[in-house]
């Protein structure tokens, strides 16, 4: 297994170190190459993602990323020039973001009996992220800024198909499209139409629609209604921070940026960012990064190893002191020990 690792900025290197500790227990022979992309490199060389590095990254089976973004770099330089560029260049069209309330974890919601187990299939290469915009009448009082959301039938269809395929494999077989069809006329009708078309090929999957604003209410008041969610790039970004918050916090939320065609390596990363407010203090929870390794292994077909990591996380979450789960490296040590002792999934239930 050839893995490229981009620790990145802030808490990125802290959580990645723990994720690699855990990975080492399940895949001791993994060949790991680290890339020093991020704020430090940009400051010293001005480089964000050199072509030669992109070429090297392509030679790997998968990429593990910590987080990028640093207060010393103008907002967006690293995010767009490194993270989004990787997603676009490597055609990471499915941004997979599971959100599950693990047994023992007390989320912030009053009704803790509610079972939360959803997976958000966020479109990853289009929408307002496409970089299609600009400024008109610059430096006048009539300046206009546009950020045009790009939605192609091809781009929508491939994520919608992926979402239906995932829904079909889940016990509830339920899919919700989140959009804003009452305002976004053109993109809204294209998304709705394609969901309707693809649903004909998946008669066993039940389909619902929700406006994204209402969905934020339901994520808080009745999150168990969601099973698979499919949505565009920006709505998916926002909704997955909320989904993380209601399932125990952003420190637990993992993601995969997938090229479903497997022409390019997929990239796995926590949903969270570089958290400059807690960086360097061993306060970051590395669980999201560890679960991202589990998604990575799952994607590479190493299902048994992926399940072992999930079981260890489930056990740790069920038994940890929720109020003070421990320092970043202590959580990593615990998870690595659990993985090496091959804790069974049932132990946590
Ligand atoms: P953030 O996710 O970094 O932090 C939001 C809040 O969550 C902060 O209070 C932080 O302390 C907390 N938090 C985050 N990860 C945590 C963890 N593992 N354990 C415990 N608490 C955690 O979001 P932000 O503050 O909006 O962004 C900070 C920087 O990160 C910005 O530069 C932003 O652009 C960037 N960012 C990068 C990514 C990425 O690389 N994928 C994702 C989101 C934000
Ligand atoms: C995420 C982040 C990124 C996004 C930013 C940093 C570009 O918020 O991965 O959720 O908006 O996709
Ligand atoms: Mn985000």
C-alpha cells in the first residue's frame, strides 16, 4: 500500500501522527511518503501544489490529509490553492461524510434516545466552488461580486448514482435530496430531475426532498429521519459541520474525497480544519483522522482492517471520560492499543 500523507497546518500534523500510529497497527508494511505542503512551504517558497508533487501524489493508492489553513496566510490561499485544487485535479467528485452518534457519546441534543446514523454524499467538484465568478466595476460603489454555481448533468448524475448505490446497501434504504429549489430555479430543477430519473433504477430506495434551511432544523430536532443525504458542494459543506456537531463534535467526523472511477487516488481527511485556536496544545481529538483512515482502508478494499479501527473507536467512545477524553497522543495511544488487541465491535454496544 503506497500512501501519501499531507499533515498540513495547525492541528493537522497532530492528528495525522495519531492516525498513522493506528494505521501502523493494521497495515504495518504501508509505504508512506510525507509531503510538506501547507503554510510553512508557502511562506518559504511561495509554492502551494507544484506540478511535480501533484504528479507524485497521483502515483499513490490514497492520500491522507490533516488540514490546511493558517492565520498567517490570507484566507483562501491554501484552501483553494492546495485543498480544493487537489479535489479538482484528482476528480474527487464524491465527498463522503458519514455522521453517526456512537453508543456512549452524548451529543448536544436534548433527546439523546434518537438514533443518528446518516451518510452525506456531498458533490465535490462543482457548485459555487468551481471558481466561476469575478468582480465587475471594481473599486466603485457599484462593485459586483459573483460566484456562479456550476451544476452539470454529468456531475450531478454521478454523485446521485453513488448516493442511491449507498442507500441500497443500508438497512433503511432512504435517500434525501437537500437543495433550495424554491429559490435556485435552474440548479434546483436539474438536481430534482436527475434524482427522479435515477430513482427509477432503484425502486427499493425511498426518496424525500427537503429545503436545506429546513434540513438544519430537522438535523437538530429529528436527525433520525436522515439516512443517505445527497446534496451540492456548498450545502454539503455546511450541513456536515452540523451533522458532526449533533453526533458528538467535529473531532469525530471523518471524510473521504472519492474518485469513484478510481482513475485517481482518493483523499481522506477529517471534516474539521486546522483549528488554530487549539493548535500546539494537544487538545485536538484525533478520532476524526483515525476514522478517516478507516474510510481509506475501506475504499482500498481492506474491509477487515477498516472494521477493526471502527470497532476500536466505538469501544473507546463508549468507555472514555466524555468530559476530558485525554490529550491528542493519549487518545491515539488508546486507539492503537485497542486496534492491536483486536477489540470486537460487539464489545462497545
Ligand atoms: P475548524 O474546523 O478548524 O475549527 C472549528 C472549531 O472546532 C474550533 O473551535 C476548533 O478548535 C474545533 N475543532 C476542530 N477540530 C477539532 C478536533 N479535532 N478536536 C477538537 N476540536 C476541534 O474550522 P475553522 O476555525 O473555521 O477553520 C480554521 C482553518 O481551517 C481555516 O483556515 C479554514 O479555512 C481551514 N479549514 C480547513 C479544512 C481542511 O483542510 N479540510 C476544513 C475546514 C476549515
Ligand atoms: C471542508 C472545508 C473546505 C470546504 C474548505 C477549507 C475549502 O470547509 O473540507 O469542509 O469548504 O470544502
Ligand atoms: Mn467545511
